[in-house]
């Protein structure tokens, strides 16, 4: 960020509008009146919210509130019975996850989903598959155009590895890595796809304090340096309030709050359902 940008962001006319909010005015994703059922169970009921370009958007709520189901709707694992998903101003038709990944939406998972026998480098390389154009024959013989293409993609992957400070484990099978580093590798794989929208499902679950601090820093750096829009689910309220621009709150599949961290923190419905602070 230039000195001029910093001055503009902190000037009196911009005191309540951080840089992220300035470049995040346009809506990149909108879910409208989403209802998702599994038989007679309603996982999400008539939920609407948007995600603005350049922001960190948190989705919070108690266990079973419908948070992961909502991420699964956004990236095509689930298809809602009612409602619409809009991406970059266009209504999205029913699509498969790999098609949505090609549109620029990547995600990590609540339970780590890595190839445990493969190295860190190879795992992150799989994030580039949607960007590889050569057919399976070229890739099998690894010659000519396919070789040049892979080398170009590997250069970007090495950049991701440097960015996440995991050079020392680039050749290590991920199954041998401690939990916190595996979560970082999974973040790297998602970043390798160069997403316009990055979905993080409990990126800090099971981490100790130091690992959470590292992951928080990387998430903010991804948002600032890559310019990536982020939507995340997280149960650590300290983390959510520190790194999020806006927060949407779900409870029993319904939206009960939406706003800035301060607005959500003082919302009585959210306090009663989730934050657990007694009335004044």
C-alpha cells in the first residue's frame, strides 16, 4: 500500500471507511432467500446476505446453525430447493463444484482434505488443475506444451509456498506434518487456484493460540496482498471480531444478525442465541 493510500484511508473524510471497505463496495456474491432441506429437516430457511469484493465476511452461529451447509450451497455441493445464488451480477444456474471452481471460487474444509501420501508441493499443485489446459495425453507423457505448462504453474505454486512460509516442508508428505501445518497447506492449495472468492470452513479449528495467530495473519495477508475476497466460518469470537469486516449470524438455519462486528456484538438476538452474555 502506498503512503498516499494510507493517508487517504486515515484522513478525517475516511475515518470510518478502511481501505478494504473502499475497494469492497461492489457485491461479488449474493444469496437470495436460500432454503435447503434434507427430507423433513430444514437446514437453511429463507436466508439472504451478500459478500462484497475485497472484504472478510464471517458466518457464525451455534453448531448445527447451517453455516457449512451455506458454504456448500455457495460452492455447489448442495443445490437449494428455493432461492438464488448470484455471482458477479449474474444469476447462477445449477453447477457442479468443479465448474464453480473454474468460475473462481475455492474453499478449504472443516476436516482437512489433503492427499496424505503426497508432498506439500504436490498437494498445492493440485489447486492448479482447473487452470491446466493440456489434455490427458500431453500430461501423461509430460513433454512439449504440457511440460512448459506445468513449469509455469509450478512457478506460481512456489510463490504460494514462499508466501505461507512453508519452504522447509515443500518436499515432506503432508501426512507427516503437524495439524497446524496441514491446515496451512490446505490454505495454500486453495490459493493456488487464484480464487476471486475464498471460502474457509473453520480454518482455525483445533489450533493452539500461536497457530491461530499465524493463521489469522495469513488470512489478512491473503486479503490484502492477493486482494482475495474471503468468507469464513469460525467459532473463535476473538478472531472473528478482529479480522472480519462484516458478520452474518445464523441460528437453526435462519439469519438472526448481520452487520459490522460491533453491531453484531451488541445485537440482543445474537447475544441470546450464541454469544451467551446475559441481559443488562
